């Protein structure tokens, strides 16, 4: 008798926060285990799947047998990440007679996760949510940590709550259908984790980039697992983003500025963060906080990952202004995350406008 090689057991990463403890389970093909996972979590019996039509067309069949409730499909995309979409989820729940013994299961990218999570945080003052992220960004970032919410016409993520999921199930096989640009956008956040906390992860990306782009499920489970572990540790230490969680903002000050300058149309979030990481590393080298070879290693990896949208038409001065309006300004001071080596960062509060301008010029913005 020959035994076929056993699939590696799923990784189980604990997240411990003052408000809740839960586990992120990661493994290729793990969505098939969702039913038993829900039972193991004692998830309340009325289970409502929330997703969007394009995701449901691709992956709904795998989840449909979980529940006899009709799936709640919300319109796809960032522009529908708004209060009225949350209202549609309430409508469906109320019409179906949902009560407190209800579990919401969010199957989708960051938008579905944030909207469904916010509905769960507020419906009947809070019902449990399970996150089943289907984009790389959601698998390594948005599904973990309990930040949920929606945009307002006057700004991104202005309305929200902290509502930790009761469980997170990450199946890298769901990424096989993800458009290449979305995949790459999520991968920049994985690069971020490498730079802020793990040289081995960074080296793994550097040495295995072609296999990662082929979406080898075992390799993806590895790098996603490592990313989730870093996010889980940071979130566990710092649920509400006071101290260590700030390192997760590496690349985001200038990244958010670029997104705002281009009205959230030109870049996928991760692409803007890629520029933000490059700018922050230039700034760090300028201060003698980071070595030139480490900056070059980051630049080479990002360059090998593929083209980024152009920035040469954007003004460095306007980017600096936009960075000053970012949420990371606390008491008039910009908290800026600087890499000090691949794998470590520090937060400084004395970055001058001049340094910011030079850093954005160094990545291609016009002076
Ligand atoms: N809560 C947090 O902590 C947190 C952290 C980071 C980002 N976010 C939020 O996440 C959102 C971005 O998330 P996103 O990048 O996942 O975008 P998204 O949810 O809009 O998904 C991107 C696109 O991919 C499609 N898609 C999703 N899964 C797919 C699959 N398996 N195959 C094919 N197509 C698929 C979606 O239909 C969508 O068109 C933003 O709103 C951002 O604010 C939240
Ligand atoms: Zn991000």
C-alpha cells in the first residue's frame, strides 16, 4: 500500500486581544473545513454568508452548502463601501428574521470584510462574524485585527468600529482566480511585513518570486502564514493602534498621500504603499538610519514585482501637504515609520517637510 503525501496540516495562529481571542487558520483547501470550523467555534446556528456577485460566481458553490439561508450579496468595489450598503445587509437580516443567534460569514476581499464586519458589529449591538478573506490583501491584513467600517463621501474609513472576528479562515487556493494586479497589490503588503519584522520572509520573497507569482499554494500558505503571524503579534500587543501597531503603517504615510492626490483612482492601495515604502527607505538612508544596500534590496524586489502606475506628473509639494493631513498626525506631529534594516523599524516624530519632499522626489515625483 502506498500512502499519498499528506497535505501539510493547517497553520493555526492565535490572536489574543483584550476584547477577544481567536485563531487564524491557514491552509490550502481549508475552505472545505469551514463547516467543521464553525461547529468547533460554536458559531450561532443561523449562518448568513455575505459576499459580492463576482466573488460568489467564482467561489460561492464551495460555501453554499454551509447554510440554508440565502447568501447576502452586496455590490462589489470600494465605491460601495458605504453606509447604504451596510443598510442592505441589515435589511436582508431583518427580513430573514435574524436574531442574536446569528453568525455572519464574510466571504470576500477587504471591502466585503469591512462592510460585513461593520454590519456584524452593529446589528443587534453585535453578532459574531467569521472572516473568509478571498484577496491576498484581505488574507494578510484586513481580515485580522477587528477594524471594520465604511467610507464617508468626505473621507475613507471615517465610520467604523473594532469588532474582532470569532475566527478567520485563510485558503490560499481561493487566490487562484484573483486578477494579477490585485495579487501583486496584496504582495506589497507582504513585502511590508518582511521589512518591518522578518528578514527571512523578505529573503523568501526575493528568492521565490516566480513561484509565488505562479501561486504555488504551499508556498503561498507559507508566506501568508508568516505575514498573518506578524499581524497577529502586533494586533495582540496593541489592539487599538497606540504603539507597536504603528509599524504596520510603514509605507502608508506617503502611500495614503499618493492615493488621496489621485482621488483613489490611479493606484491599488498596495501599489501606493510600494511607493511609500520606497520613499521611506530613501528618507531613512538620507538620515543614515538605513544602509544603502538594504534600500537597494527593497527597491530591487519591488522593481522585480512589476510595473507601478506613474507618479512623474504628481507634485512632491502636494504629496507632502497631503501627508500632513493623514491620520497619523498626532497632536500636530507626524509619526513616521522608518526602516532601520530589513526586518526592523523605528518611529520618529521629527521628519521635516524638506526631508519628505526630497524623499518623494527621489521616487519620481516632480519638484
Ligand atoms: N480592516 C482593516 O484592517 C483593513 C486593512 C487594510 C485594508 N482594508 C480595506 O480593504 C479594502 C481593500 O481590500 P481589497 O484589496 O481586498 O479590495 P476588494 O475587496 O475591493 O477586492 C478587490 C477586487 O478583487 C475581487 N476579488 C476578491 N476575491 C477574488 C477572488 N478570489 N478571485 C477573483 N476576484 C476576487 C473583488 O470582487 C474586487 O473586485 C479597502 O477598503 C481598505 O480600506 C481594511
Ligand atoms: Zn495597507
